[in-house]
C-alpha cells in the first residue's frame, strides 16, 4: 500500500509493503527527502515509546506495518497535524538531519 498526502511545504509518502513500513517526507522547495517515522512526533502518534530500540531505524520491518499505515494515513490527513509536523521538519532540515536529494 502506498499513499501520498500533499502538504504546504512537504509531500508525505506513506508506504506499507509486506512487513516494511515507512513515511517519507519530501521538501517541495529543495527536493530533499527523508524517512521520518522515527521522529518523536510520529512515534507519539503511533503510540511507540521513544526509547523502543525496535523503531530506531528510518524504515521498519514489523508485523504492525498495515496498522501503522492506517494510523499514519489518519493523522497525516489532519491539516492541523501536518502544519505542526511541517514546522518540526523545518527544524530538522535546519540542523541538517535530512538524508537525500
């Protein structure tokens, strides 16, 4: 399953393929992108403890992949949440914590 949710500054790609799950954010102005499902704000929405080592990586292999996909689709569909998340992503980009172009 794949879904794109368009934001004001970022597009969000939610992916669940078999047991793999990730959320990729792509900055519309720079083209830079990063997998963001291990951000504290995302972990909180998915009800995952920030210190749970199983979810430290930017892409996860988990039996809960489709569950996370549904939850992420729900909270990223909220414009208010996207606005909040986009401000957090701006901070991450400022500190150079983005992976790719």
